[in-house]
């Protein structure tokens, strides 16, 4: 289950997402932060927040990709909490937004797949917990990520699956 956050100003310009206990119970919450749809996850004792739409949306309706990404199971891969887009099968780390893939070195005598990084693809947002409330920092847009394309495309559009 999820909750759609109503934006409230918090300490130091942070955006209120919801009550800590509610998000822990539901494991996820959605909200708009500066017009961007984000998802806050609670996984193994930690909060994570990232843009709600997969950074590589192709051949599917907007709502379908959003719903797939939001409803995707969380997994631990190579020591990282990750979400896997069921449409694209992309593995995205919750803590850094890196895209991971399994690759082999064909020059090795017995190559075995190893997890490797494609670099940061999905924008992550800093989460702060204060007095039982969960807040997210507004995004620093001085650096660009692949997920920004879809976050900007649907910013304040009202075209949302939330």
C-alpha cells in the first residue's frame, strides 16, 4: 500500500512526506516534491527516496511504467538494496540511483558474471526523519540524471498514476 503525500514545508526547506510509522508500515509512500513524483521506500531499517518513473521508459503507457516501478519488489543485490523495473529489468540501487548489470570479462578463462555499474541513472533524494516525521530535500538540479527527462516531462502535468 502507499500514501500520496501532501506537500508541507518542514525544517530547513525540507518537504514533509508522511509519518515515520505509517511509511514503515506500508514500506512505501509517494509524494510530489517541487512538482516531481517521488517514491520513498523503507527497507531494512533505512529510508530511501528516488524519482518514481523508471529512467528508461520505452514502449509502454506512462501509467503502466509508473505502476510497475512503484509496485516492484525490493531486492538485495551485491550488498545494495535495489528496485528492479519489471518492464525493462533494470536494476537500480536505492542508495545511489546507480544502474547495475551483470557482465562478464570474455578474456577470463572461466568468465563468471559480476555486478557492474552503469553509473547513476535515477535521481535519489535525501531523506530526513525528525520527530516521527519523514522529509525529503528538494532536488539539486545543478546535476542531471537520466530519470530527470521523465520527471520533467510529467512535472505538474496532473498526468500521474498516484
